[in-house]
C-alpha cells in the first residue's frame, strides 16, 4: 500500500486552479467538478468542488478553519521570497511574511482561495 493522492476540497475550483498553477502544479482545464495533476514521483494532487463532495457524501459539513496544510520546498531562500511576492502580487493573502526561521529555513506562508495555509521554505545557506 502507498499514499497515492491528496485531495483538496475547494469552494471555487477555478480560483484554486489559478492559485496552484502559480505554485507549479500545472493542472489542465477542469471538466466538471474534479481535476488532478500528477507530480514527479507519481503522487496526484486532486481538487474537488464542494458540490462534488456533497454528491459523494450528502452528510458532508463544510469545515471551519484550515482544511489542509501544504509545504513547497523552494530551491533557495531567494526563491521563497520570489514565489511569495508573486502570489501576493496576484492578490492572495499572506499567512506569514518571509522570515529566517530559528530551525534554519527561510519560511513564508500564503493562504489559498479557501484559507488553507500553503508554506514555502528553503534551507538557509550556512
């Protein structure tokens, strides 16, 4: 058995696709209420509309607060800042401005369209 996919429930599928494309997840065009992208290594990232989730589970209750946490490893501390600024310039909200974390990483977070924290990080050069 292996973990094969990570699903994210989205209030607006198209807004989420735009956000995650800016992070390099090159989703195609949606055909309905579900879309997936396979990342290197085979893991699939799936975006599902709330409508689809309700069809699958009529008792589903929209969660309050963060739905999931994701962290993207950047190639450098400078890339953390670049990606963060690209997302903020595109109108997304900052969760935490880039900073040099005490555990030795450049770290920042941005909120996706559903309010989930998406972290950006890279090791600090010694």
